[in-house]
């Protein structure tokens, strides 16, 4: 001990297995999960409660929006498919967003929910926001990228998935 200074007193957080860094890593995706879950629930409910949106024609309708992006989308055939039944497509997107949002928020089948969110975001990017310039003004690509960490990591804390995993470990005598 040189000059009466302890060298081990300020570095214990680095060496401990349950330190703040590990805790921070464990909870790092929780804000993203909450944001995406709430946002997709809101988006689904917003579509379902907007009578103008859930129409085949007219200002603000799903049909009108899809007609408007048909010629500027990356995959016009996907838009054509939605135009065969715009109201059905609108309900599919709205209920898909609700299922993804709820699954993500409560952490139930979190990776599958995140994959669903990524697929919805990908389809919207390739159709609705494809022609946005510069590309970073379009939000669907950013949502697509935001889903990727949740696809990879799932929901490790405050989730039904984590609760079920703990229950399985306890019932098998492992935990």
C-alpha cells in the first residue's frame, strides 16, 4: 500500500458479477420494447377507430393512400394486392399492429412479435414510404431497424416469456 491509498476500493463495480453494467445490459432493451409496443398498439387502435381510414375510397382512406403510392413504391405488386381489398388490408394491418404491440409490451412470444413488427415495417417501407427523400425522413425504415435487436434478444425482463422460462426452470429442478 503506497502512500496509504487502497487500490481495490474503487474498482469493485468492474469485477462484481451483479454490478451496474450487467444490470444496465439486462434492462437496455426495455425502453425500446415499451416504445415499440405502445406505438404499435396506438397505431392499430388509431386505424380501427378512424372510419375515414377504414374505407376503400375517399380522403384519408386506406384505398386512397394505396392508390397514391402505387406507382412510387418499390413493389407495386404488393400495393396491387392490397388494392384488391383495401378495407381487408387495413384491418389486417391494424390487427397485426395490435397483436405485435401487445406481444411486445407484455413480452409474450416477444421474438415472434418483433418479427411481425419488422415485417409490417418492411412492407410499409417498401410501399408507403419508399419514395421519401432523403430516405432517413421515412420512419418505416427506422422502425424496421428498431425491431432487429428485439428479434435477436427477445424480452429478458418484465415479460411473460421470462416468467414462463423461470417457471420451466423451477419445475424441472434447475432453478
